[in-house]
C-alpha cells in the first residue's frame, strides 16, 4: 500500500501518492501486504495489498454486476474507451517506462518496446473489432425459409492472469479485447510486477471504462490465481507450461474455456545463403532482448556448417559490444534479470552445461558489480542432450549454437522437444524461408527476423503448439476467444415440422427431393 522511501535511484516520477492510488484499485479486505523490490538495487520498493480467495469471489461478483450494462453498450462506446486509452498510453509513456523498469529491471529500450504493445493492440482492434464482432449471416437450413445469423456474445467475467516478464504489455493487451467483446475482467498480474499493469488499469478507467468492469486482484499464484480460475467464465493465462497445465485442469473440471500462452525453447535457423551480417545483427535481440526473459527468445541457434564460423565471429563480435547496465535511460542494451530466482535458474543451467563439457564462447557469469541480478549475455557451444539448457527453457540470456549439415538437419533439430512457440529462419531466398517455415511445428515463424515481424503482425494469430499452449492472441481469434458463438435461426414459413393437415408420406418425399436439390445447389 505504500512506497518504501527512500529507494536508491528510483525515478522521481514514482511517488508514494501514485503507488497508493494504484493500490487502491486492488480488491483486498486484509492488511496483509507483499513487498516488491526495485530490481536495479534489490531494495524493498513498495508494499502492495494482497487479496484473499474471498476477495476474488467479491471481485467476480462486482465484475458480474457491472458486466451486463457494459455488454449492453453500443460497440462504438467500447471502442471510444480503447481510443482514449491508446492516446493516454502514448502520452504517459515516460511514466510507464519508469514503472516497468523499476519492477522488472529491463533495459529502457525493452521497456519502450513493451509499452507500445497495448497501444498497438488497441489500434488494431479499433480498426478490426467492429467487423470481427458483428453478426454474420449464415446459410439457413433451407435458404429462403430459414434465416440464420451467428452472434458473438461475451463470455461474462474473464480472468486474465499474467507473468512478470512483460507485465504491462501482456496483462493489459490481453485485457483489451476481452473488454471490447463486452466482458468484465478480473485481472491478476504477478505481485513483483504489479504496478505497471495497475497503472494500465488506471489509464483504462481514465479513458472512461465504467466503474467495476475491470477488477484487479493481487497475491500468490497458487492461492489467488487459483481462485480466479475457480470463479470466472473464461481464463486468459500467460505463464509457464507447468502452471498452464494446472489452469487447464481446473478450467476443464468446471467446463470453462481457457487460452494458454506458455513457454518455449525457440530455434533460429541460419541457412548457407543467409545474409550473415543481418542474421548476426538480429540474433542478438533474438537471444538477449529483456535479458532473454521473453517467451519468444531464441535459445537454440542452428547454423549451416558452411557458414558457421563466419556467422559465429560476426555474432560474437556483436555480443561483446553489448552495453549492460542498470540505468533508467537508453544508454544500456541489456539490463538485469528480474529476480533472484531467475538468476539462480540461469546460473544453474550454465554451471550444469559447463560441468558437462559445454564451451562458453561469451559471458557465462553473473555480474553483481552491475546489479544484484545481472547476468552476462552468454553463448554456449558443444551443448549435448544431457545438459539442462539443451531442452528445458532457460528464460535468460543464454543461447546455444550448433553447426548443422543442411536444411533437413536444421528442420529436424528445430522440431525436437516438447515446445512449439516461435522460430526464425534466415535465408537469402524468401520462398525457401516460407517452405522451411511451413515444416516447423511452431505457432509463429519470422523469416529474416527474430520475432518482431511475426509478433507485430497483429492481424495474424500468435500462440504456441505442443507444450507452448492452447489458443491464440492477436487477430480475430484473439478477440473471438472471449465470446460465445450463438446461432439465431428464424423460420419464416412454418414448414418444419409440417402442419398437421399435411400427410407425412408426401411431405417426406418432398423433403428428400429438396435435400438433393440443396446438395447440388450448395456444391455449385
Ligand atoms: P508462472 O506460471 O509461474 O506465473 C504466471 C502467472 O500465473 C503469475 O501471475 C502467477 O502468480 C500465476 N500463477 C502461479 N501459479 C498459479 C496457479 N496455480 N493458478 C493460477 N495462477 C497461477 O510463470 P512466470 O514464471 O511468471 O512466467 C514465465 C513463463 O511465462 C515462461 O515460461 C515464459 O515462457 C512464459 N511466457 C509465455 C508467454 C507467451 O505468450 N507464450 C509470454 C510471456 C511469458
């Protein structure tokens, strides 16, 4: 509930009044708090309220009350909220960046990219939302006699549960289409990274969202997150595969739907005809954006043997030039990991790889001199299947490089493992890039790019295959998943069943004939 002052180096924009105002929105009936840290220094940053499972029940009740009026508004009114929100996010961007950096420890350039996503999402649904949600004429049972329309009804109360790595972008961007579809939302961000998404909630209310339609709750995932899943009508979850399974099991038991955006172990393929400078240039953000804490980050780099050495020298040169620092300005290319837990996980993967014979080509160590959770961008070679970092998601600044004999081997290796989130292919031949992409078992492939091209293509669905998830965000699917399809069919002539004075045998004959005619008509 309070900002713990003074926190060394915290931007002046983050005031106790701001923090208190954001926390006021949280549905919480206890005096229990959890302390978050300012990641750059590791010092306690703010005490945030905690919700109980009963608070979640209350939040869902309040949201349900507000939802029917919200769903009854004209879509134009809902779009107007998104339009004003879009403007506000861009206008208040500096504060958004300060909040994101303080609680995640990422470099300002990565906070900048994160801050744009809700604006992009709002902009996309402002353009496409009305058309996607509008009633659609469907072929009636007997055209002319039955007139059928497909409507899209809101689910009711949607639960959005989001992780700490892109707290502002993921939480708010997934909330926007749920609201546009006429739902109310109960929103649970991660506790360490709650203030930037709570500011997003504040901006939505400032943009004119009616009171009660968006209810934030805070607390431990296994307690408060579980309570959200147990009470809402649909769950939009982003997080680890392990938690995703639990969410799916609980949602399944209640027969409510869920979408799951989960982990990845993403491959990049560099073919022998690739522009090596471009591939090396883009492999850097692919592997090290947000210190590798991006679900789409490249953790496996398969390079054609014919260009392996040339690619590697270009890549390592660029990795060596990265500026790592904990600063609230744009001078750093790489910032910090977000938590001690993440630092421990990354250190464990690299130590295990080293102990089992991997070669460290760059990095490979923590940098406590830069900040308590800083870890150097790390490139490993000679990684073998028995190493933790071979198949498990590291979720840190660690990429393994492998030479491959050609396209076939690259595809086979890229398709190994349980995940299927994202991949990239570098080639001088775009048609070849498309052919390789079609053979990869992942939800998204960027050709001659890391992941921005794919992720930023908002009109196309984004999500994972295999253990990387169920369902999609972005595009029509990212909006329609928050709706129930409802068929409304009007019989214009009382033909079925036939009126009582019509003998059934000739009616049956007529029907048989009609079905034949319809089949032929529909084939044409
Ligand atoms: P996590 O699964 O530990 O937590 C995610 C969210 O779920 C948090 O808000 C947490 O409090 C909550 N939670 C925890 N246990 C819960 C439970 N039993 N029931 C309901 N909610 C619960 O994940 P994380 O460590 O915060 O995030 C990192 C993971 O997220 C990585 O695996 C990363 O790849 C993945 N991720 C995926 C995407 C994507 O779009 N596919 C995007 C970002 C992150």
